[in-house]
C-alpha cells in the first residue's frame, strides 16, 4: 500500500442519541483508530447543526490527545474567518506543547454554519480577508509579526518543541495554489465535491507549485457485504449554493439552502443551487481497498482522509476496522 489513511469525524448524532453520546463515540473512534494504525484523526467544525456535535474541535482534540498515544490529532478544520489568528495560534501551540509532534492545525475558509451562527461568531468583525488572516496566523505560529503590523512584537505562547502541522482545506485550484505559495499542506475536500476535473486541477496545481502531494478527503464506508454497504450509503449528493455577490457555500439539502438564504436576508431570486456529488468509496472491504488504490494511482495521492457518511456509531466503528483490516491482506481476498 503506497498511501496512508486518516479519519475526519463530525461527531454525528444518531437517531435517539444525545450530543453527549455523540462526543463519547468520537472519543471511542479516536482510540480505536489509534490502535488500528490510522495516521491522523481530525475533528470537524460545524455551528448550529442539531445532528452534529462538532462545534469546538480544539477542545475535543485536547481530550483525544490525552487518551491516545500515537495518532496525530487536530482540526479539519478551524473556520478561520470567525477567529483571531493570534488566539488560534495560542490554542494550537498549547496543544502542540502538551503533545509534541502529534498536533495538526487544519484551517478552512467556509463558515461551517448558517448566517445566524456566523454573525454570532463574528460580533466584532474586521476587514481582513482570508489570505491576510492566514498570513497573520503563520506569523503567530512560527515567528514574529512584521514590524509594520499593528501588533508587532506580540508573541503567541507557549512555544512548543515542534509546532503544529499546517494544513489548508479547500475545494478548488485557488485554495491549492494559496496553500502551495504559503508552504502549507493542502487537503482537497472531495467529501464535498468529487468533480473529477476540479479535483485533478486542484491536485495538479498544488503538486506543480509545492513539489509534493496533497491530501484527499473522501467519503468512505465499508460493511461486511457489498449489498449492506450499498443499502446504507445509497447515492449521496450535496448542493453548492451560489449567491449574486459571488459567494458560494456547500449545504446538504435544498431546505438548508433556503434557510441559509432566509437568514442572510435573501430571496429565492438571489441564489441558485447546483447539485454536486461527493467522492464516495463504499462496499465490502476488498472493494474499498481496490478503489482507494485506483484513486491513489489516478491522482498521485499518498494520504486519504476518510469521512464516514453514517451516523450509527457501531457501523462507523466496524467500517474503520474493516478498512484497516485490508492492510494485511491482498485486495483480491480482502
């Protein structure tokens, strides 16, 4: 196998479960992933989502780091538009000081929620664009702010033995190029948009400028049989909602697209929704492995971030166990 496997967890709240149970399940998933040899375990950031308990990845990451021994742990990702780069640097440098060499800082551009939660998080907004925030975050993580910066001389502490690894999450060539120019790892969000052309252009842009491979996030689910996996996953789709001002956001349903517009004070004429399909690999373990290997060969990927599109804890746990189990067997017999 020429690639490594990692996990993205959204702390889904299964039917009849509580958010507290969802978080306990995430901790259990991380412990098992550590035992199974997965490379990373990332926590997503979503706001105001009743069926996801993943609003504060940095807090859950601290708990997981204290209860695992080997696996890298981090955010997938911190939604930087909401926060002070200085504070994000402090939080993740503290985590890196507590668990040297095991902390990832994944950063995303999306809001991670609907307009009401965004406004609540940005009660003191400024005019800094995303790239400006990213550059300020770099300075707080790795050195000092430039002399002409308003906060020149400010130091984000503590200073860990090894800084957190920086990964930019994105869904297009522009994000890939930004990551490459700034020296960040890049993770393409195929679990949102699996369009082959956009995926290939993004990964090639990153490879050309950075001289290394990007990470690829996909949806993945393994079950004991192909039939069971097909029954549980089906044909998932998402919606990319485009607004008249040029903004776009990925949402799981047309109902949420309409609610997003309502909270933003927009009418139906002010946006359009485009159906998109995530990159999904599912089936019996051997088929999942063969499809991962085909993707690795086709796109030159050496690490996959697996997002399990199932809320049931037991099924999610079995899925990562089955996928890990293919490591020691051939794809024909797995």
